[in-house]
């Protein structure tokens, strides 16, 4: 048998969003990679809502794309609606979000995987790990086959001992109509890993043919130049774009839902595991916000042509008949039919404090965890972890330095640092509020932050890098033009008066005009002929124009945040890994000794973010470091 099967550099278990990015990254970098999945027809399945991006999540996808990952490209190619969220706020809060055709999303991912050199696929269930002397050697499958490799990345999603609940009915499954995976959790626990259970849920799927859309509020897409990928430039992919719809619950809906509370596994003690606070089920909303008479719901199409709709905001584990009766009391849903009810699912995860920042486990050399196995939720968070695990697995094989992103460099850096430093007590979801340097970590500048790093790694192609350099050159040229060009009163005052802002009495640099909050660069292009000619002569895309405007308008905020980040960087550069036996440092608090011993932080900066480690404890470590 060993003659029939090659020995791989990297094996990735699970072809969800984490697994696809991990396998692609390792293979693109040159590692012989095997991706094992339970069902090759469910690659990169959108198990829950058919959308990519959103608040902070959209920034993560742009970062994945900037590093050379594929999620942004796949999203643009399968998008049926694109919106830039939070445009009424500052650019640090702008977040791209795309409704996708979930079937085409999976199809595009499979095509990419099948066309990736150095990557093989195998359909099977991994039930065990091959471990020798504390080091990974490969995996064993349900078919009894052993695949050997030097690195293994587990991206098992919700499949580890998955258990589905609909009312008082419970059955095994990793997703509806898909089997759970058994064996790995027990082996990992026997090897010394700390395991726990988490819970998530998904809403009912609606038959759009039975909805009266005339009673719902329509939400169209942004219809502008924004998209996810920095190399595709446009999300308009030939697919028919479809609107979403807004609906509302009411008191009668709530009355019916409450009838099912006694049969809800969330309330009758069946489910004991941890669920997400920020994405509660409809029954949890009614329990937590008992005074609210209405909750809004978003009806989202599952594809370009399908009649299947996802009812965002109506996640539930209530009995199916309660769900359906309640739905028919919502305006527009009076005669609704459903394809299947919502359900809750429990699954195993492992505390991510058991990982290094590379996502390699501390207990087993060569074993990496990525995605929901680390207690996260969301396609985007999973894909980011998969990308980083794939990169670091390859680098370790080559004996090259690890690839770690700092908190001031990427949301991905914030995500992983939060996981391995703080651990999780609920499914982790990224928010802009988690990033202390979010003015630096904008969606528009993900390429300027990360594409050079991706190119240095070898993950960003020369074509991608040339596009990035061209954008940078044109952005800087436009900024220089704006800083140097003098505007005369007769060519700008009519525009300024229309905006109710003070006219100018003599020539003024264009940069001073643009710095006014009422003024935007697109309007100036239509007002000042010389600026328009400059932009047209240099073939500048809207993305470049937007980047130049943000760089100018927010320069003061950006510079101030860079200064703060540079101060904190001093702590991030003080490496303490392996330098102390914390249990012997009696000047530290007992809690600090316990937490530091367990997590083994890499730097003083990481140690300072551990819950239970006080500033006084950090000062002790700094003194011991001679600082």
C-alpha cells in the first residue's frame, strides 16, 4: 500500500473555508498537499447564511486576498449582491459584504482546488491521527487507510461529535443530512488536549414562491466599484443580481414562539454547551429582550436562480411546527412554505490557548488547528486561520521563520492573538471593536499592509504584485498632484457655496480644499478640469482615487495611531518564550503564575493581554528582563 500512496508534506482535514485556504496556501507555496473531506460535493459549503463579509469580517477577507488567498476572488465570482456597510461612518468602519450564490461559491472553490498544482483530494472521514514521540506522522481514515505526512492541519468545523437539535428531536450530524465525525476528540483528549462543547444554530429555509414580497422592504446592492479582490477590480460577474428583503416579527409571532419554549433544547436543559451572544436564536432574543415587541429579519436569496431563501435573524431550535406557525404570522409570510426548519448543533472544540501563534499545537509537533475547532465562528475567521496554518506548516517544513501578523498589521493578527492569548468562553467572532488600531486596519489598505508580505512569502504572484505596485505608484502620484495644485477662486467657489462651506478669496492648494469635511474627491474631479485630465491620462481606477482621498483626509488620525502602535511594538519585540519558570517567580501573583505557565506567551506584549496578568506582574517581568 505504501507504494500506491505518496507521502505528503501537509495533510488538511476538512474542506470547509479553513481547509480550502490551508490546502491552497500550502500547495501554492510548493508543499505536496492532501485535502481530505467527507463529501467532495460540499467543498467550502455555506452551511449558514449565503454571504461573505460584514462588520470586521469584510476586512478579514480583503486581508486574505491581499496575502494571496482565494476567498475574495471566489466571493466576487459568485456574488449576487454587494454592499459596503457603514459608509455613513469613517473609513475605518467601512466593511464589504456580499450575498453569494452558494452553489456557485462551492463550484468555484472546487475548480480552484482541482487546478492547483501539488494538491490532491480524497473523500473519506479522518478518525485518528498517527503520532510518534510527540510528533505528527499522518492520519488514519474510516476506510482503514493511513496517509503519511510531516504536517497535519485539522479544520473539522462542526463535525466533531456533532449533534443536531430540533425541538425534542436530536440526532447526530455535522450539518443537516451529513454525518458527524468520531474518534479524533477522544484521541486528542487522551493525548492531553483540553476539549469543550460549543453550540451554534441556523434558521429555517424559505420557499420564495410562497412569500408576498410586496409586503416586504427591498434592499438593493450598492452598485458601485467596490469588491473583495484587489486583482479582479469588479464584482459584476455576469450573474443576475438579486435584492434582499426586510421583514419584522410581531407580538402574535412571539406568543406562538413562546409556546415552544418548554420543548426548546436551549431552555429544557438538553443543550449545556456555549452559544454565541452576538447571534442569538429567536427564542433567546425573546427571553433576553422580553420588552421588545418586534425583531427585524432579513430574507436573503441562496442563489442566482433558486427559490430558496435564508431568513437571517430567525435562527431557532424550536419544534418545526412552532417555527412554521410563527412564520405564517409575519407580514408577507401568511402562506409561506419551508424547505426545512432551523436547528441547533453542538460540536467539540479545543481551547486555542493550546496553540502557538502559528496555530501549531503546543503538545504535538507538526499538528495545526484552524477554524471552528478553535472555538471561532464564521466563514471569514475560519478562512483566515486556514490560510495562516497552511503558510506556517509549509514554512516549518522548509526550516524558514514563522509567519505571524501583529495586532497593528491585520485583523488576522488580532484574531489569532486573541485566540491563543485569551482563549474563548463563547464562539469567537471578529468585531472592529476588538482591534485597537482599526484606523490602520482599514479594508481599503489591506493590500498596502499585506501584499508585500505575501509576495515575500511566495504566495502572491508577480501579476498580483505588479497590480499592487501600479496602484501604489498612481495613488502617490495623485496625492502629490493634490498637494501641489493650486485652485483659483473662479474654478471652485460655485461648488463650495453649493456645499454651504466658505468660498476662497485667493489661490489655495487643492489639498486644503479636500481636507474640508463637506468636500469629496469625486466631486472635485467633476469640478476641476486639470484634475480630471490628470486622472484620465494616468488611467486611475476608483479604488485608487478612494485610497488617495482617505490617505489625505485621515492623515492626522493615521499618524497618531501609528505612533501609538510603535510604542506598543517595543513590548511586542521583547521575547520571553522559554526564559522563565513562572511557578518560581514568587513576586508574580498566583493567578499570573498559573496563566503564564499555561499559555507560555511569546512576548511581553502577549503576556500583558492575558486575563489575570496585571500591570504589576508585567513590571516584574520587565525588571527581570533588565528593562
